[in-house]
């Protein structure tokens, strides 16, 4: 570079002043043009950089949006899968049925326009999996329900009224086997269940009009319907109406239609008026008495569900709630079920209902229960529901592509492992049903607590791992860890159940009815629903005849009640000796009624020659002998 410079200096050294000025001007113009081009290039580069930054930011935004959309799509697919399962699949969370449902998903609805004459049904996939630690002969029941042996239809038929008939055609038997060539060895019994055409009738009570004195003054013997004066309502028809709606789930308008088809014009509005008038009047004191008994127990199971009330003063679509409070299924006491209507789901109801309560509330993770516990200064302790915990893991398992996995891969799933650990907890807990509270507590410490520890150790290991889980699985892990303290509390007391399944089973009965009658028209109607469901479900829990118990209340309460003395309420309970005797007497009287209606006939016997009247034909030219009846 230095040599070039020297040679350039030597070159221009001989130039004149004019040549040097001309060369300098030329170089200046070139420099100016070069600077202009450099400035333009800088501007272009700056704009290109700005555009590149904008495109890069837009690209990263699209990538993030695509990731979010994929996540949303995955969640919607999971929700749709779970919705399809809840609608069309088996309603179970047990591990083996869960695997079977995931292996054999519901097919999409077929096009009815297809002309396939012989559709090919897909082969049903089944697995035989030997779970580690599974006990021989163990029944895979994780729900904690009592597997009581139900009474068979044939056994129940023995206690029903009977119409006895003997089907024998002597003439036909004589044609087949010859007269006196056969005999009855024994009888075969064939039974069918029949229905009386109509069980409704009208009872007419006549009271005399008395004429007294010389002036023949007329006096009427007073008579008053104990339910509604000058009405045709009776305890039996009220019990039937309530049974059909709140046990069988038959709405009032369907009942009215059925009555009309059977020749009785009993309108829907009349039914509603009777129910809304009589139920609060007859059942209110019993309802309050049941609440008092429940709060004395100290152990309750609680849940809530929705009810739609049309005229509740809120906007369309507003949901009101039915709170359900049930005595613990492990208590050795008379079971009680209470329904409470509330316009909202906030904590005010719990504060009011459990005002001075001291004890345990088994519930789900709804925040209002925890708020009540924090406000109670230790009077109230909430315990968790393992069934809810298992439900989260079951949902996480079900959204996996289980059908494409082998048995080993299936067992290796984190969801499967968590469900198996919960299954082990139920396996041990279900064996303690027949024990006392103290025995159950001590046995839990040795048999159930290690299973619980193993489950939560595994859940914590999942939380601390770097493995990426599905959104459902993350929710399940978070729920288990957040509720660990409450889920462990059942180990501290033998009267605390492992889950809240009892209250959910009670709500299921209510939900079946709600699916039929859909809504309550007014707030008063919703409160009436709460009253009746409390009475009906309590009677059902005590295993009494619900229809008979409702009739008992309508008969006895108007006669026995005293506004100043509530002692009579104890005899109105479904577990009372007074009611048990009433039910026994009613059953006997019904049997006698049907016995008179269906008198038992004499059993036919084989015809014999000596039972016949012998008529010998007269001989010719002789006097006919007199006929003779042979003794039997």
C-alpha cells in the first residue's frame, strides 16, 4: 500500500496546478457520489432490518398462536372424548372397566343412508392383565359401595298376595290316557306377576242429619277432612302422588294425563295446589327435627347440585342450588338425608346450616367448605374425597390413546400407576366395612395408611420430575397435592369415610327426577322439592316402604301435632317403633284384603270310580233298581 502511494505521488508530481485541481474535483465528485450511495445503502439496510424484525416478531407470534391453538384443540378433543364417554359410555371409574372403555371407544354415528346390508362389526378388544399385588378372588370394586346381595324376584314373590288357580282339563286327560287310566302325581307351579286394572276408588263417608225436638230442629254431625276441608284429597292419594314424582320421577302433568286416561279428572294444577299446601304444613316440623338430629351426629357428607327455578327474580338461565347433607355412611346410627334450596352457591348457606356444629364435613374441594373451616376456629374440620381425586386421574387416563398400547406399555403409563395405587387403597378400605369405628381406625393405621403413603409419594415424584404431562394429568397431580392433608384425615377417625360417594349417590336419585321434571316454577316449589326429597331419601336410606311412610305421615301428623309440644316428632321418624308397627299392620291388612279377593280354591284330586253316581240301565221286564251314591 505504501509503494502504491509513493508511485501515485511520483505520478502527480509532474502535474500542473490546473491538472491537480481538475483531478481533485473529479475525486471529490466520486467521493460525494460514493457517500450518497452509501447513505442509500444504509437506509435500505435499516428498512430491511426493520422489516426483518417485524417479520420475525410476526413469525414468533404465529408460532405461539399455533401452539396455543394446538393446546386448545387438544383440550377440546379431551373434553369431547370425556363428554362422549359420559354420554354413551359406562359411568364407572373402576380401573378394569376404564381400560375396557378406552380399548373400545364409541364409534361415530353411522350414516343412515348407507346401503350396507351386512355391516362388519369391529372385533372387541379385551385384555387379561395380571396387576401386581392383586389378591386372588378380589372383587374390583373401588367405589366403596356395599355389595349387598339383592333379594331375587322369586323370593320377593313369596311375600306378595297370590291368586291360586288349578289348570286341569279332566275330559281332555280322559281322552288322552283313558278314563281312570291316569292319576295326579304332583303339581308344577307356574307364576306370573299381574297388575290390578285400577287401584283407585272413592270412599264416601255419610254423616247423619239429626232431627231433634218437637220442632224437629236439624243438626248435622260435623265432619272435617283432616288434610284440606271440603276437598277430595286423602293421605293415600297424596302418598301416591309424591311417590310417583319424587321416587319414580313422574312429573305432575304426566300424572294428570295418566289419571285422565284412567277415568279420573285430576288436573295438574290441582296436584300442584295439594302438594304446595300440604307438604310444608305436614313436613316442615319433621324436616327441622331431622336437621337437628343430623347436626348432633358430628359426621356429615356434603355436596351440591343445581336446580333451575323459573320465577326466582334472576335473569334467564340462572342456576339455583340444592345443597345435600348426609350422615356419614360409617356411623352406627339412623341415616339422615337433608336437601336445602338456596338461590346461590356461596358460603352463607353453610354458615347458617352449620351454625353451632362441631365435627367433620366430608366434601369435595369447593372453596366454601374451606372458608367455613377457617372461620369455625377449629369447631369444623373438612375431610377430602378420594373419589374426586381418582376421577381426575381417570380423566387423564381416558384421553390417552390406550387402544394402541400393549399391556406392558399400558402398565407403564403414569396414569395407570396412579389409578392402581388408588385401587389398592380401596381394596384395603373395603374390607373394613363390618368393623367398629375403633377397630377400623386401628386397622387403617396398619393396612390402609401404607397404601396412602405410597400413593402420595408417587404423586410428589411426578410433581418433581421434568417429564411433560398432559393438561389433565397436571390437574390431577395438582389436585392430589393440594388436597393431601384433607385426603389423609380419614385415617384419624374410624367414622370418617374415604370418599364422598354416599352424597353423590343421593344426588343421583335427585338428578334422575330432575331430568324428567326439568325445573321448579317458583321458589316455593323449589323449597317443597327440598322438603320432600329430604323425607323420601331419608326413608329410602332407612330401608322402609316409602309409600307407606308418606301415608303414615299424612295420617298421623295432623292428629298428633301440637304447636307447644314437639315430642310427637320422634314417633314420626322412619326408624321409630311406632312407624315400624304401622308398616307391619298395613302389610298384614293388605294381605288379608287380597286373601278375601282371591280365596284359595280346593286342590283338585284324581277322579275315582267310587266318587261317581252309578246309574245302572234297567233290565228288560224288570223294575229298575234305585240309584246309589257311593261314599267318598
